């Protein structure tokens, strides 16, 4: 992986760290490619049981690197092409698909500002641990753009369509407390404790019943676009698979013995 995104796997936990602190972790082409490949690697690695997505410095990610972006726009105008915005298809969409679609839980450790695509990455996670100094901003309309990075899908599902429209049409900074009240933040911690707390949450998930977590992710995503009857059928299907897993037997045996279960992920 490039230095702009760090990737480490330890004891079943993959930690993906956006590492452009000098640019508030704005996404240039190198960082977008590296983040895409890191997310794909974590999704494909059977040894990875959970993922922690976080960042260095005082920002989580402020979205597109506009300094690089303006140069690409100028080149497009000169060449009469529109290649710059292909980054949504080539980079942002695959990143969000990998985070939301991987059969393992993803925790976002939001250490600072999450704006634009950075907000999208945070919302693509299954659980968000947020520093008390963090801020969120949709940002897109502020630079005459529409939503990308899945925000048009994730944000209304987290906070409701009316509030999502408000935040997209009138971008503003949302502090950690408001983010918690809206449902964007699952847990707020002091900024100094963010790294340790986010890692603790992610590691607890890595040690948990990962097949059940994968089924929960699948069922929630399925239910978002299907009827109640269809969702009930999907629950039946997934519960049958979960009930036949070794992890379920281990959990029941541990419950009866009043012991902590040691899951195998199968």
C-alpha cells in the first residue's frame, strides 16, 4: 500500500489508516487507489474478522483533494474531455462497496473532520466511534457538486430523508454531540482516547461471532430495499445458516457453562 494509506493486520483485525495529515487527509489519486485496494484486501482476506478505518492528524478525511482536482479540471477543459469525474466510478464507488459489502464489521474511528467523501466513508462503516472534537459536513453543494461516496443512500437511512436533504442542501458543520443525537455517531469519546477506544470496539467485534455479524450486515442491507415479507424470508434463510454454524453451537455451550465463547468464524 502507498504511504498515504497504511494497512496492518493483527490478530484478526485489519486497521486501515488514511495518512495524509498535512492535507487533512484529503483524497488525492494515490490515496484513493490505496484506500480502494486496502478495503478490497480486507474484504477478501479470510483471516480478517473486523476492520478499523481511521486516520492520522486532526482530520478523518475532508474529501476530495481540491488542489489536485482543480488541475485535472483545467486539463479536461483544455482537452475537451470529462475524465476528472470518473473518479467517482473508479475510486469512490469501489471503496464504499467494499466497506459496506464485506462480510465482516467495519468500525470508523473518526478522529476529526469528516466531510464530503470522508463523511461517506464514515457512513459506510457499521459503527462509528467519534472524538468529541470531530465534525461532520456534507460539503458537496458548497463546491457545486451532488452527493457521492454513497451519501445519498447512507445518510437518509441514518438520519431520515428530511434531515438528509437539509444537510445536503445547506452544508454546515455538525459537532460530535449533534452527530450523536442524529445517529451519525454511535459513541463519543475524548479525543485523546479515540485511538484506544476505537481499537477496543473493533477488536471486540473481531473476537465475536463474525458469521453472525456478516449475516446481520446482509439482512440490514437487504431489508432497506425490500418488503417486510421479503425481509422475513431473508431472515429465515440467514438464520438457518447461522444456526448451522459451529459458532452458534460454541455460543450455546458457553452460555450453558457460563463461560466466554471462543468463536472460530465457521
